[in-house]
């Protein structure tokens, strides 16, 4: 039994972490960090937790927290984790950072896309990119895990086997992604009001979304060389879910069988990644509330392209679920502990 | 470890039963009954179950099923369970019937409100009304449990303590209920199409909804005498959730303290019923995906009425969750086994 | 052709006024008042108006506005209109106030329910309560119209004929109302975020909602005596629409025919009020985007109560539409001018 | 004043035609054709039309209809219009066909993608493809107009200027489209139930959607040569709206200015097409209920691609609105008559 603390426990990702950790056999929740609600009962912020959590929200004190717990989750805005972490803390406690602070290996790329100065670049090298299925062995040994972004998790896992096996031409890759609104966080903004989102769909951050370089970096490793791609996110009137539709030109000799074999090769033994039957398109509803990633593809012979599709719950595999999966790996627990969640339908 | 079968496994309540039973330590699922999808893989009907359930759908054969399993859930249209059950079957297997067939003690009332002839009235007397918290001891000994309706569960639990303690005048009771659309089932009807339900709210079954006599019977027991009430259901554009807003005139001497004391008396030690803090109104989202019932009340001194409010997830506490709770009681398992579900928010 | 200005043009009710006035033959829009967006193009706030409105937002200057236009709509928070209006302004311009400032004849009731001091009680007497169908002749002569609240419009019109004709017992009246989220306005509040409202329903303002005294005052006039009632609003996951379900005990001799006759008597020749066919329940979707009020009722002989139902679009008949209807009356235009909007379905 | 009849008046596109024609100054509705609801009052099918339409539904008799009206709209499944039309009918009446029967000039392509035999190929040559802005002059002279598909209207208008001006490489074009659920029609199918669509997004018809050859044919004319593209539709949980996100590699010398100039050249004087300001992405909500098409684009220098975006209301510009626009052209009415609809927000 380990002890866990969350910095940023009252955002949507933080709330989802609480939901998952409450049912985790090896974890005891000790610290509900939330600058905005200090001294308020946690259940007053999230009444779904009434009678389940009786603790009060605490200030975001990573120093104090490091003495009390074995693992810290930071579910905070960009920059905060980097500004708090130091060697002493990392010598005492493991950290799973759900922000972008340690996802990009090139600090210049981080500063260019996020428009903030990185406060602790000295830990970037050490941090392990926590896409659990791809970096499992490194995550096991990590002190500091950079939990991937929601769009990135879905985008990378949808395309990885084809890139890795050279079945598509990387430079032709176009990723069109659709997300539920919880991805936008719990901030009180007009753009996220019910009436603005409901009965509406829009693209946003076109050519400039900050998950772009993260996807490029990771898929670049798979391709064996750097390349650029297009990534366009859309806001969909639903709470949860990300759907990725990705397009790429086939490499020579790539066909249905080769592509299916590639997905099977990398995902065939993965519990959380489900390669759907031929002609079944992923739907976000089929993974809602779970840590699953559903993927599939379709070849268009007329244009010699493949359409790759992937679906996740952005708050689970796209945030809190993968964070718990990484924690399981870091502490030697069963990788699926606390995560055998059956998707809820309808 | 017991074996379970579901007749009607491909409706929404059936699907929710599967979701819950897959995570139940003491139950092995053996039979996915579904007349409409015989021989089709269950996951082809509900792709959220891909890789989790590999069985095919089977015909609704209660005789055969009784030889294979320890408990049968019937999540079927009214009349089917009554037409299938017999003494031999009940001597082999326990049944939790999610239809209305055995909920009403007076067969005439059943036939009048449901417009069908009851096929096995001889078991009505024996059947136990499975509102778990109110009839716990009887459920433990039952062979045949009549699982309550969704609206009824929420309505009864919201009002019960006040009726039982004589704090309101029963004849003044008016129940205005709002339900998500999964309560209407998975039948292909124009009225339940996305475009008809979305951005819309309506009352339906006004003065004639079939849950009315069920609520009246049970609250009549609590009151110690029969009485009539108004029950009006509404269809709300959401998948899950029932909210009950109930109005009644206060009895003499009833006040804030007496009412809160009544709720505490009956629900204070119940895991699944949460009496919210003063002035907090229940929201369906706070119980979504869980077996919780959230209740609260507000007194209006100007009109000498109390407004009682209750919220459940119609597919969990209003159907599959309570069915599992009843099964737990019938087989001597921990009552909360498989049901410690943290509500999902958002 | 008259000139119109709106103070508070960038709220949802203000935006709806613009939508309606753009298609009004007798009105030219001259002033888009909005403190929050001064000097910003109106279409930048509401891109649906791109190419339709090229004006900039102006400060809320009622003095200046009075010299430029013939009618001012105030779609502002409570208290603002009362703080701006004066005799000089009213001598130049007609005002339709969409806030609550002049709806209640008793200033003490206003100050008690709204918790603010009334800044110009001297105009309360003169102000006409603009429920167009009930106060048509007075509205025609008014300088200052108090446009009714959204819940009040729907509640009063649903119950009025039965109260007026003595067919129900006023003290037994209970109004359970359900509203779309646009009624909560465009303020950036966590409670109104998409993820908080979607897949959720709740009651709010139970026993304390400020539309209560407004409904009581107007229905008190109809009853010929003051009385108290219960009014409970609920927030529904949809943009537009209010549904009222009202319950009351029948007076002696009241029956189906008498009640239908009462509705016909008062509404039979009203263009905007549609008494639906027997057994057809109002749905908010059927009036969406229009100025219609759909009403109907059902008698429950078992409890001797009548259930009255009414539906409106809260932004049209519940706000901007009725404001335009009142303007039409005040200026002698065709009452339906600009308002023959066919409801949009789906 | 002309007389109009609709064959297929009770589908969603038919209902929208009724909504628009009721407010059209030059048209009198004479025939509400609906095989499914013969002899039922039209308003009983669509209660939003209560008191607005008192007619009964009639059988789909094009012969009889041709003697009674000046224009027939066919809003029917594929194949029906082609099976009914003949020279005698066309000599009496003008037809706007909202089905796909006359959209494709190559009957083999039609039969391959639609899997039905064409019943009157002799009229394909004559039929005018009714994308009003592109074929205005031909539409004016037409007896038979093939009203474009919803996805096609949005896709073509979003990309047309860039293809026409040679600013993109046609073969690189990828169209990712997202549609509200009314596009799926009013058929009672499980896939379109509220609970299946809500909180969900999926791609469907991947590589096989029947609007693909229609887009290819029309954009092929613009390009001056035939080419293939990828078109992927998605189902979004909303009633109305289509958003198109299209990707293509820039041709040599194409830049921001050249592209904006191209949009201005073709759409600058079009009432219904709005080229949004730089960096403003189209949202479906901004055109809801209107005949507008909102378009814009963004260049990604990193990948040398342009992302083109377009939004329409699928039932208006994507079906009924464009049909009325075409009728206006065919009869010499003002092109915008009955269509100056201000988008409804929220």
C-alpha cells in the first residue's frame, strides 16, 4: 500500500484520478491539492464524492507532500510542475506529471509552442515519456514520468505500428482529431459554456495546437527520422472522448494484411489496446469510462491512402487512467490494477 | 463463485447487468440471452464489450438455463418472465425479474395498468419486492425477486421516511419525475431518435404511467393505508439519470429537524443512500454510473409544503445495480460486492 | 420605420432581440449597447451576425440613446434599468425592460426577493406588466413596459384560464418548471459549463426563485385574491425551451369540458397561444425559435387534480419575442410583425 | 404566386421545406406528400406546424400533382424521383429533386455507388446540378434540378475557389466532414437512437460514402480534369450542421493572399457565402437555421498545406434552403426570397 497525493485535484483530470485511485487496491489517497478550494471539503467541489472522500483540499505544497506520500500526480497548468520539482523531492517521491512540462525533449520546442520559460530543464533528459505501451520498461525505472497529452496518446497509438513498420509515408500524415469538452478543463470561460458548445462543432488551434510537436517527436522516433504533420483538433458537444481520423499515403507494398499484421504485432498482447474487427469503426462511446484504446483502419485503393482511426476516453487513457497505469509500472503493481474498467454504454 | 444467466441481455438494462457482473468477484457469466441476436457474438451488439465477452447470444430458454446457472436475471418486456417461470425452475435457480410481472401484489391492478393477462399469478404471493434497503431480510430468503422499476425506486426512496414517520399528508403527494432516455429502452422508435429527443423536454404518460400503482402500493404500506398520488414522468435529453421532485403538505408538527431525523433514521447506515447536506440539491450527474441514491428536501413555510428530491442512475440503482444488490443478498455475498462504483464526473 | 436601441445587446436575450429585429419591417437597429464589448464589432461577439450587422458595440448610455431612438430595450441585470430611467428619458422614448425592475407592484416584495434597493420606485405604478395577451390594451398605451420573466410567462399562461374561471383551488397550485440553459445567461460560471450541464438535471432555487412572487402577483389578480404557490425550476441539458408542469386540485364542478372551454375562451383567438388537441403533451422542441406558447391539460380523476402543461422558447416568448410583441403593440404595428416564426424542427 | 407540392414531406428535409415555404411570399403550399402518413393531418406528424398547416398528408402521386402545382420538390429516398418523372410531367411542372437521382452525369457511377438501376437515364443530361452559386444561369433555365447532397454542398463550396484557381494540388485533397444527426433521416433505426448518438462520435462509410463521386465530379469540372479524393463523414451528437475540414498541398506560388483573393473572387458578391475574417474558424452553430455557408482557411507553412474549413446547416443550405434558392432562380423570384434567415444562436 502506497500513499498518493494530487496537485491540482479539482480539475477534471484530477477528479478522474480520484475516481480511479479510490478503487485501487494498492493506493491510499492522502492529499487533495487545490489552490482554488483550500480548506473546502473535496466533496463540496465534486458532490459525486460525497461519503467517499471526507478530506479537505490542501494548498499545492510539493515539498510538504514529498514527505507524506510515495507518489505525486501533478494535474496542473503547464509550467507548475517544472517550477516545483527539484532533486530533493525526486529523491523522496515519484512524480507523474500530467502537464506538458517534461514531454518534449527539446526545451526550445517547448518554449516556442508553450510560450513559457522552462523552470527546470535539467530534468527533461531524465523524464520518461509515459506512453505506457511504448515505453513500458523505461517507465518502470522512472522517478519522473511525463504523462502524454490526450490528443497525443490517441494520435500516436493510432498511427504508431504503420509508421514503425514503414507502411505509410510519414510526410503525408494528416491527423484530424475530435474531442469532448472535458479536455478544455474546468475553467469558467464563455467558450466552454453549455450554450456555446451544445449543437455546435468547430476546429480550433488550427496549425498551432501544442500537441503537434509532441506527436511529431514520438512518431519521429518511430519513423527513425524527424518529420512534420498536420494536426487539427475539433471541439465536439460531448463530455468525454477523443476520436482520431488519420490519413496517410501507403508505402510501396503496404496492403490490408501487412497493416493488420503491424497492428497485431505491436498491440496483439496489449490489454488496453483493442484492434477492432475489419470494417468496424471506433466510436468514443465504446471506450467511455475505460482505459481502452480502440483502433482500426481502412484502405482506399482509389487514392492509395489508408485511413487510421482511434478512440479513447480523454480523461482515462488520455489522462488519469494512463497516469495510474504508469504508476502501476513504476511501483511494480499489476499494470491493469484499478483499471479493469468496463466501458459504460449507453 | 456462482453462475449467472441473463434473459434479455441485449437491452440497455441487460447490457448494464453485463457491465456490473463482469467486475463481480463471485459471479461467472454463462448465458447471454437475446432473441433478436441469436448466434451473434455479444460484443457485436455492444462493441464496448469487445475483448471482454467472447460469448454468442443464446435463445431465451429458461428451462435450459435453469440447469446451467444459479441465478437468472430477466431483463425483458412485461409478461415474458411470468410466462416462463414455473415451480421446477424455481426449485433449481433463483430469479431476479427486472420486469413488472411480480411487482404488484394485486393481479387485477397489474392487468388493468399493463393491459396483459398475468400468466403465473400463483407466484405473486411468494415474490419479494426487491427494494433492497426496505425489504432486505425478505430478499435474503427469496427465490423470486421482483426488481423495482426505475421511477419507483427513486420515488419511493425519496419519500419513504416522511411517509413512514407520518411527517407528510399522503394524499397531498405529487411526484414530478425526469428521466434520461435509456429508460425508454433500445427499441427502434421514431420517438426515441436522437433528433426527436435532443434539445427537447416533454411530459408523457400523464396520469397513466404504469409505475404509478407500484409507487402507491409500496408507499401505502409505509403509510399504513392505501392512498392515491400523482406521478408525472418527463423525458430529458440525456442518456442516464432520474430526478424526482416530490411535493407534499407537512403534517402537524413536522419541521426541518424532524424530517432530517427521519431520513437519518432510515438511511443513516445505508451505504447506497446519501442524504445530502442542507441546501444541496441532488443532481443526476453526481450518481451517474453508480448505485447511489442521493436525497434531500427543502421546506417551504409559505405554503407549508416540503419538496423532496432524489436522484439515481436509472440503469444502476434503477435496474441492473439493484438487481445485483438483490442477488448479493439472496446468495449471502457482501451487499456492496461489485457495486462500489464511484460516480463518473463529468 | 422606427429606430431601436438595445442596452445589453450581447447577452443571450439581447442577441435574440437582434435576430428578431433584423427581420422586422418597421424597425431599424441603431444601437448595440454592451459595456463588456465597447468598440468591438457586434459580429465579433456573435459571429452568426457576420455580414448582417456591421455596427460596433456602444456603451450603455441611456441619455444619449434616448435622443437617437424611438424605443429602448434593456436586456440587463436587475437594477440597471431602474438606475438609468428618468422622466426626461421617458418623455422622449418608449422602454421595454426585460429585467425584473418594474414587474412587481410592491417595491418591498422586489427588494426582499432581489436583495437590492429599487432606484426609481416612482415609475413602478406607471409601468405596465407586458404579458401581451393579458394586458394588451394597457401595453398599447404604455411608455414603460416590464417584460415578464421567462418562467413567469410560461407559468402564468399555462394556468391563467383555470384560475380566472375558478376551476382550480389556487392554494393547491404547484408549478414544476424545466428550463434550457440559455436562461442562465452568458456569464462565465463553472455551473454553466458544458460538462457540468450536459448529461445532468437538477432543481435549483427551491422555494426561493425570484420568479415566484411575480407568478403569485399575476395569478393573484386572476384569482381575485392573493395566494401562495410552490414554484420549482430545474436546469435541463438543452439550449432553449421551458416546460411547465403544474398541478392543482379541481374546484367543484370543474371537468374536462369546462377546462377546455376556459382555455378556448381566453386563448381561442390568440395567434401565439396554441391549445393542443386532447392528449397531446407540449414539447419544447415544437415551439423552438418561435413566439408560440403551447398549452394543454389532463385531469386525474383518481386524485381530483388537473395537470396543466405549457411550453415556450425562453428566449422568444420568454424574453425577446414578447418584447417585440409589446413593442408592436406600443407603436401600433401589427402585433405579429416580425414574429411569424415557424418553429424549427428538429 | 405559384403552387408547390412536396413528395416526401414528412422526412426531415421535407419538414424543413415546409418551414421555409410557409414564409415564402411567392409560394402557396398545396400538397404534403407522404406515403407513410396518408390521410393523417400534417401537424400530427410535426406538431410544430399545429395551427400553421391544416392539410392532410397525401399519397405520392406525381401525375396528379403535376396538374395541380407549378413546382414539385422530391425529398425522397434514392430512386423514387427517377421512377416517377416523365416527359409529360416535365412539360407541366418544374421539379427540384433532393435525392441523388440526377446528380451524377455518368449513370454507371450512379449505379455503382448507389447499387440501384437508374429508371430514367434519359433525363440525366438535361438535369441541372443545383449548386446555386456555381450553376446559377443553368438553374434559371432548368425544368429539372438535381439538388446537391448536404456533404457535397459544403465540401464543394469550401474547396472550389482553390481548385478552380489552381492553388492546390487536386490529388492531395482530403475531406474530413462532420455532420449532425438529422442528415441520417427520420427512419426508426437503432443506430440513430438518442442513446446511441449522444456522447459519441464515429466515422462511417469510410472510403465508400456515396457523396464521394458527386464531390469528385463537380470539383473535377473545376480542376479541368478528373481526380480522386478522400472523403470521410462522421456522425456528431447534434441535430443540425455540417463542418468540413479539408486538407490539400499548396500549388507552387500559392500563398495567403492568393487564396483569400480566390475566395473573394468567387464569393465576394454572394449573399449566402460568408468568407470569415482571418483566423476565425467556422462553427456550425453560427449558420444554424440559415442558408449561409461560412468558409475560411489556414495555411501551414511547415507542411506546405492549406486547411480549408466550411460550415452549413445541413437541412437548409444542405437540402431545403438550397432547394428553395433553386426554385427562386427557376421562377425568376428574388434569389434570397424566403431565405433571409438570421442564424439562431444559441
